[in-house]
C-alpha cells in the first residue's frame, strides 16, 4: 500500500512516511464557546497557502538547475526553487478573554517554509504569515496572520461528534488547475470513519477515509459535514486506488490549534522556553544514547535553517550511495535532511552505533549569555557531554519546536567543527 500527500500543487508529490504515534480517542472537541463561528461559507473560509524555500535552499536548487544538462532535471529543481501551494481554512479560538485567528493546513504544505502567503477567493492576501506550530504526530500545521490581523471574525466550527460511516461529506480546497490554484468543492461519503494506518514502530494512526474527490493542491483543505461543521483535514490519497481519500480527524485539529494558542501566548516567557529546550535536548540525547535510535524523531529535530546551511554539503558526503541518490531525486529537501541526520549520528557514535552519551543532566548546560536572552536571540547554544568529548549545538525555535540549527556536526569523519 502506498500513500501520497497532496503536496505543492501538481508539480511535487511527496510519499507519506506516516506518523510515529497515535493520540487517545478521548480528545475533546471543545465547547461551543471555545470557537468563534458564523455562516459556514467555505468559499470565504478556505484559503490558498503559498510557500517558497528559505533563501539558501532556493539558491541551492537554482544552482543545481543551472548546471543540469537534462531539461527535465532542470525543470524539476526550478519547481522546487519556486515552491508551491496547498489549501487551508480559518479557525478562531477563544480562551481567557482572548480570540486568536488561525489558518489550519497540512504540515507537509509548509514543512520547509519560514513563513507563508495566505490568500482567499475574495481577493484578500497576506504575506509573511508565521508557521506557529506543526504537529509532531499528525500532518497538521497552524499559521497566524502578521501583526495580529483578523481578516475574518469567525471560522469553521469542529463537529460536536466524530464522523460516521456513510455520512455525506464535502471536501474543499484549491487544487492547481490551468497552472494556478482554483477553488474546488466536491461531495462524497465517509467510507471508513476509523481507518488505521499501521506504522513501522507498531503504533497506529487514525484517519477518516472518504470518497469526496481531492487533488494535488487540496492538501490542508477542510472536510466538512453537509451543514458545514469541520470533520477533518484532507491530507492524502491511496495510490492506484479509486475513491480512497484520507483526512486527519477534527479532534486532532482541535488539539493542534490549542497548542498553537499556547505557544503564541507563552513563547515570550523565558522560563517556559528554557524548559521546552531542555525537554527537547533530552529527547535528542535519549535517541542518540539508544542502540536503536528512532531516526524519525531525530529527523524532526533538524531545522530548515540547518538544511539550508549544511544540507547540500552533507548530501555530497553520501552522494555516492544509491539509496541517497534516489531519495534526493524523489525529494531533495528530505534527502538533505537525512544526510544531516546521518552526519550527526556519525559525529556522535562513530566508530559504531550504540552508546556514547554521558550524564542525563547534560542538557541543562545552556550557554549563559544565550540563556539570558532566550526569548530574543535567533539561536541558543547548549553543550552536551559525550564519551568522545563535548558537543555544542545551536538551537532555533521553529514551527513551535526547538530544532537543531547548527553546531559541531563534524566534517563527515566523526570529529571537528563545521563552524
């Protein structure tokens, strides 16, 4: 079985790797007072999400395209340099006397972006929209408008109960037609309200399977009931099958928006940011300490900044490997990210995987000056004690998570600094 995300218009389609865990089925949908809602006008509330790679990645792709002898290869990398589009929709959460307006989309739509452009069929368009949060389990991302702008006073309401088998549904989005995103709404039914995807680690991830047609570029668009209540977020389809489309359930969307709300109101708290950094560092240490590290967890801790700065350099270190060649051709950003992951593992664990980490409290050693300005500096440095010597990493707060932005990754031979 092969699943494909509906990513980046018609030009780029990424293979779905699946999530690493499953939330409990008892996640609350929220009370009616939690969500500011109004007429469920899907044409008004559904958005086009446009993204471009960070400057360093864009330049890398353009340089590869310029050197390519094959026109199809050049066009492929030009497409990656230009970015792409997906879909999203507005939700407005009210808590503690505050209303916050967000746009929900798929994580894979914005995964490599520093920010995004959000546009509506009404003609409204907003640049420099922040990716506030990406969900580490499900394919979800939550964006905010710049300068706390509020283009709409309300958004979609989560359905009070989960979708049921054979229930009529509506899928809305902006797939690419005639070379540009175009509004589209289709109808179908839920064919399996609790489709479970088996993961490689033995866990299961739950989706809504339905028959409302969706196309590349529809990623992140809402799946709603006939009355306009949110049932899920369209995210992928089953390759070589008919009428097998999948959406992340609304209960997980609710949790993602709540997380974005918390991040937006706590990230200026130095103690909170330091606590989150220590937690993240300990996760990294735990994986590097393991004889069988979960590569997906480490992969998720690599920032877009690091991919832009060191990704292609790292890929060239392993470019003779056929598996990496195939990965890079299928998805260059993922190929560079995996090369960085291998570089970090080699730096920490050479000459062989397994062991190597020293004290559990090593993650508390944040560089003093950085710790004092943790809410304002772009990067924070921390030192980790290793059996082979100290490792210093730089971290950046990206998409609502601390991620590795640089540091002593070695030169591919297990030692030295690349800074």
